[in-house]
C-alpha cells in the first residue's frame, strides 16, 4: 500500500491535493471559490435549485458540501438570466458551499421523442410547455456561466451503450463538443470538467479517456454509466478510464448513488458522485441502513420504537422512531419525505467520510470488503 | 388603564398568573408540566402529530410554544393506544413543549353525512376506511389521556349557529357532556378545559358561559365561533362570554387564526388561539405581511429580490427572495410550503409577542388600532 501526497495547482482559483492512496482509492482536497471539497464525496442533487424537501440548513447539518443543480431545468424555469440577475445560483438558493451544474445534455437526450441531434447541437421541446429550444456546446456554457456554479460540465451526448455503431459517432461528437466548450468558457471562477463517453466498449472508452485527458480540463467526469449496463461492465469501464485519466485531477462518476456503487467507484479511483437516489427513495418511503434498504411503509414497523439505524447520528435517527416515520408515511404527511431525505443523504455523506478515514488509515481494502459484505443491495438495478 | 398582577393556583401542576391588563386585553403565564406558556399565544396545528411540512426544530426556531393535535385523526391513525405505548404525543412527535388536544367533537360533527348524534355520544364513520366508531365524553377523555397532551378539551357539540332551536338543545347536551368529562378525567398532569357554546344568541352564550364557569374547570374555551357568523357577531359573543368567565383562568378561542381575528380576540380578553390557517395558506402560496396577505404565485414577484417582509426575522425572510419562493411554487417544489409555513407561523407568533409587549407597556389600544389600520384582511371569510 502506498501513501502519497501530491498537490496540483489547476488554475489560480482551483487546486487539487491528494492526501492518501490505497491502491486506486484516494482521498483528496479540491479547493474551489466556495470552499474546499474533501473527496471522495457524494453530492446531493438540487434539480430545480432545491434539494427536494430540504432547507439549506438541513444540508449543512448533514455536512453536505457539493450540491448539484440541473442546467436543463433551470434554463427552462426560472431561466438562467433570472438566476444571474438575482446573484447566481449560490445566492438564489442560499447554498454557500460549492456547487456543480451539469451541461443539460443528459436531460435533453432523455427527451427521446422530442429532440433532434445534429453535429452542431440539439433542438428539443420543453417538457413544461412544449416550446422549442436549442442547446449547443456554447449555449450550455453560457447558461452555466449565468448560473455560476463552481464546477461546470462539458456538453456531451450520453448515448445508449448497446447501440454499437451509434456510440462511436456519438463519442466523436462529444469530443468535438468538449473542445468547443473549452473555447467558449470565459469565467475564471468556474472549473470546466470534460466528460469521457464510449459506452461499454473498452476500445472506445480508452480512446475517449485518452482524448479527453489530452485537452487539459481541470477535472474529468465519466458519463454514460449506470444507464443500463451490468455492474461488472461499469466496474470494468471505471478501471480502464481511471488508469488513463491523469492522477492529479478530480474524477467524477455522474449519476451514481447507491451505497455499493459508491464503494465500488472509490475502489476504482473515483472522487465525486452525485445522484437523486437518496431523495427519490425518501419520497418512496425507503431508507438506507448498514444492512441494506428498508421500506418504512411496511406494517412490521408500526410499533417499532427504534430509529431507522441505531448507529446513525442524523437528526431523524436522533429523534424519531420507525413507528412515527411509518405513521407520517401512511398519513401522507410531507414531513416523512423530509426526514427520510435527511437520513438517506446523511447515510451517503457519512459513508464517504468513513471511506476517507479508512483510506487515510490505509485500510480501505478491509473497510470496503466489510461494507460490501454487510450491505445487501437490491437484486435489480431499477432504482 | 389598570396594570394588575394576579396569581392563581389551579391544581398542583398548573398555575395561571396575570401579568398585565389593558381593558379586557391581558398578558399571563400559564404553567404546565411541559413548561410555561406566555399568553396571548398562537398555537400552530399538528393535526396528525406533525405541523405540516415542518420539523420540531423549525417550530422551536419560530419560538412556537403550544402545539395542537387532533384527537379524531390520531385516534383513527395511528391509534391513541399506539401513541401511549410509544411514550405519548410529546415523545412520539418530539415536541418537548406544551401540547393541546381537541376532543374530537368538532371533526366528528363535521362528518355531517356519516354521523349520528344521541344524548350519550356520537356514532360516526371513519373518513379513512368507512369503519364505524363511537365517541362519548368518557371515550374522548380516555383517548386524550392516552395521547397525553398538557391541555385537553371537553367533548362538545359545535352546532350550526343559525339553527336557533337546535342550538339550544345542542348547548344543553354540551353542558351535560362537560360534567361527564370532568368526572371521567383521571390524569393529574392534564388540564381539562370546558367549552362554552350557544351559537350567536346572547342569551344562550350567557347561559352557557355561566354554566361552564360554575363547573370549576382549570381553563375555558369558546367554541362554535368562526363557523359562518359575521365578525361583529363573533366580537359580540366574545365580549359577552369573557365578561362572565372568571378572570383567573385562561381563555381559548378555538380555530381562529387570521391576524385581525387574533388582535380582535385579544382586545376582548382571549389568551389562546389555534388555527390551520398559516400552514394551509402556505400550501396555497399565500403569505402574511404587515400590510395584508400576498400570493407569491403572482407573476409580479418573478424578479423580486426582496424577502416576503423586510421587517421579518424568520428563517425564510432572512434568506430567501420572493423570486426564489415563486420559483419553488411554480416548479411545484415542496420546500415552498415549508418556507412559507415557517414565515406564516412566525408572523402570528411574533404578532402575539408584540401584543404581549404592548399590553405590558400599557399601549395595546394604540398597538391594536395601528395594526388593524395597516393590515388589509380579505373581504370574505372563506380562508
């Protein structure tokens, strides 16, 4: 096992320091204009400039650091220019810590019935009112500069990994767009991350990681995973890509948020994760525990006077019984979603903290093995 | 103007002290097993053992003291015996300050299609599953003793005030039930309040206030108002009743919560108010301001960078713009209801604090006149 300490100045306003390594797993500090990010980290998602059902105070209590917001949604509503005029996203939603915006690409390409892609960009219809809009790499960067997050993302195409011919064409388009995003970017207080695509093809992933790494982005993301491939395929792609991406820049696995995926990602050198999973599960009565997920709507919890997790220090577990949470769920009270969201995000944020500690103490191999042994994931990926 | 100081020991666990009087308006301290209540006060409503969309921490930050919960709802779901087995309502919902439960009567009588009243009690069908249940005065007290609030209410009938013949019969039934509740009550750590009925008839209200006052309850409530009568009728009934009820016991005007009704109630000697209005308005995008209500869905707030109320110190006003709140509303984000509930309850709790201060400083006449002059209530009562 090696313990390394590296420091990389990425730009005048961003710095990355690796504080420890256990095989591929590593801890680091990413310095941004809104504060330091201790990594590995999990970022909760505030799609519409709010992490659903939570106040910023809740998120601070949970010790969340990075919060993600979605460019597609905020462009359509309330509009990126309005957010800019009101002082940017941090001020608008009162999140004083670092933020990240995606490029809008993923959402736009998900509108499979109502969008049309060409080599210059994509034309799509709003899911809100059906109005027609167009994103190009330059437009995505302009919107993200209006929103003002600390980390912004290159405009990429996330194609179906099982569509072999198309995935190559799509990857090459993503590469051209990555260069256009770099050229379009103006603000010095935002770090633009490039995105590696290439589906589940080792050759394409290699090619994409090499090309994206060559562009000298301040950080890199791995896109197009957790979209239908197997866990083994995801792990294999992570290993291929992270062995190519430069060590001295943060690595972000997009849209991944189950506890086992986080641990498996860290084992393969990932530093940043984000996902709607903890808040979405909360709205469907499900909670993470060290043994796996439970659903609090279950009648077996009706008289249960214990918290969700006896070992958890979150506000919900320090105060409320499973019986009370089940009552709120059955009575359709909104507080249920709030209390479960607090717990589920806290669970992932704490898992990242324990992982950092284990890496710093050079015991992540046993820590991760123990966790994966105890935690029973759902048999299927349909989370 | 007279400034008085009285202290009344009501029972070993309850004490009432009047600290100041301005005409009929008064300030007081009601000591309960879960702490002192400074009055006049506004109690937010936690119908199903949760003040909708808020955590207990939010309510503590707002300086709410008394919280009301509904016996009818909790009896049906999750069941009063379950709440008792889990340590009572305070522990179940984690509210460490005083609580009040109603008798269940108001809700049961509201089920006009599916309930049948006789002199012994009322048989009704659950709004949840249609199952048949029966409340009697003794049953209501037994449920409230299981729930364990500090203040519990006598089982009464709240009849249509415009039904002249029936209202007298109903009042007499309420009087018999009040005596049965007093006899049924066992727990020494709960104060049982009697309820004055009598519709909008000065004669019946006089008769009811005299009878209920004669029973030596530790506190009194005025029921059957804010159910369709005019403001002038409400004010007249309050004056008649409060001139009869003994000075040395707290007076609670049930189900009243608009700012102007609170001020008008205090002017007529009321100490305690409760209402779902602030949280219900919040879920319909409306917010109290010193000038009257505003609805934040209005397009005029889309670019408004000011808080709901520049003079307000609540969490919402200290942090968020009208533009952000409007965005949350338009985007159907649950956080909107949370942030507006915080503001609206804070508005009423603060109005009660300012009222207490004005009474203590012997200037409630001018304070109330100024408030009622500035605050524009809705033209209609349909809140």
